[in-house]
C-alpha cells in the first residue's frame, strides 16, 4: 500500500468523526486531526482504535500520543506494519 492509498484509507476512517465534510476535501500529510479537522481528543482515541482495526496493527500509548496529524499517523502505521 502506497502513501496515497494509506491517506485515503485514513480519510475514510476519520470521516465519521469530522462534522464538516468540507474539511476532508483537502486532507494531506500536514492535516492536523484536532486543529484542522476539529476532531476532539475523545474521538481521536476512537480514530486510533479504528486505525488498529483497519490496518490489523496494535498501537501502544506512546505511538498513540504521536498521532496528532496525518503525517505522524502515517509514520506510526508504516512502523507497525513493518513489525508484522
């Protein structure tokens, strides 16, 4: 799976937690989940759980804290997939 495919999959995962669909149109590596997509911290935990399920990976607490934006989420996903 390349980076664009992973971003698209991530976009589908966060979609239910984004109240304004317009915000999803320009999602890219620099998109911040909280500041740009207005996802609250409680829902961010749900996003991480959904990422675990979608990619069949386990994300530890330290990695979870890093997942504040798309770029860091991609890095965590790639790291965890490499360990499988």
